[in-house]
């Protein structure tokens, strides 16, 4: 398993070198110096646009480092970036401000990745828990937006963005195909690493600060328990906190996971009350100053290692 992770890491380094020339200024003002101007709504899509686009694109991101994507509000300058871009890559219904700006200013340039991601109602709660449990309607109907934490779904979106870039800028098709293939190869290795690395875990349940990991859990045979619903900074009810504590005790969970962009206070309190440890499991919704040198690939590798450690995976 360790050799598999090393292979993914080595490939990620090579991929970074391949796309280095394409890592333009994220505060681009829409004048790309001959390059294709692309706007990405938040980090997982920015990573795809930069990596596949390479030196043929000028990418700006709407969600700055350290900002929780669910809370995004756009500035007039960002609305202007959307209006002037040749391509706006976004996930409909994740960031309402982006949806509105695309609808009003970039109907032709907007590219919604939701069809490629094939979102599902995973059973994770879109609304916060009430009296310790979400309503049946919410659990049945809410589409989970966190596709990127499932490498297979993420690969499908990479392919969709590749095809879109080629359709918009056919002159640079060869480069888009080359870089997309390199990225898809690395995501395939990542999927294999997760399959083998989580196949023999002693514990199948993990507890997270919010319910971002349902696709990952489903893909690799685990069970996610979220303290909060899809909104990471929402306060869980006392009944939900007790429910999580009971699960931790009954299933001998060793770790309460929290994330970088949201206060760990609730996770730390629950962990202290039940006598377990805390650790970071990144939802990879955005980068912060602390992990600004990381990438989607390296953060997914670190998540795998944390899950293996917490769940006793050999």
C-alpha cells in the first residue's frame, strides 16, 4: 500500500511539472494575453481547469484561499470576470451567488459539471438535524454536491472539462488531451490506492465535522457519520451531539475528524467528552494559508492515510 501511495505522489509531482507553465495568476482580470480566459467557481474545479488547461489557459478562481465555498459572496470585480470569461466552470446549486451571476452574465460561457458528476441523494443531510435526525424528505431528496471526494466521479468531471476546453479552443486540443490523460492516470492510481488501502479496515465507521464524505464512504465500503449536515459551519443540535457520542462509544471509533476551513471546537468538544483523539480529514473544498502548497492529489493521499490510521487498516 505504501508503494502505491509513493507512486501516486511521484506521479503528482510529474503532473505538477507538466502544468507549471499553466499556473497563472488566480486574480486574473479577464485579459489573458492570448490565452483562453477560464473562471472556476472553487478549488476542485480550479485544479482541473489549471491542470488540463496548462499554458493554454488563464484561470481565475472565485473562492479565495481560506474562504468556505458554501459561504461565497461575489464582488463586482468577480462578476465582471464571469461576464468576460470564455468559459465558466461551476457546480450548480453549490454556490447560489455563482449560479445567479452565470445566469445573468454568462449563459453561453457557463459550464455546469453536475451532469458529468451524476450527483445522488446519498442520505447525507442537506438541512441540519432536528431532534437528532433529519427528516425523511431531506435524506431522500437532497443531492450531495461533494463529488470530488470520489475519485471515479472526479475523473468523469475531468473528462467533461477536457471535452469542453477542446470544443471552445480546438487549436489547443492536443495539449488538453495530453494533460487530461496525465491527470486521469493519477486519479486512477488514487482510486486503486483507496481500494486496496481501505479493503481490510478493522473499523468501517468514521466521524466527520460535516457530511462531505458520503460518496467516498460508499465507493470504498465505509460508513460516514457527520456531526453537521452539508453546511460545515452550522451548529448541530444537542440531540445530534449526543447521537454522535453514542455512535462513537458503541462502535469504538478512535478519531473525530475536523477540517481546515471551519472551527474545530465542536469536534474537539465531542472528542474530549468521549475520550478519543481528533485529526484533520480535508473535504478539499478550498486551500488555506497552511496548505497552500498542497493539491487535490496530495490532500486525497493524506486523507487516505488518516482514514487508515483511524480505522486500523492494514
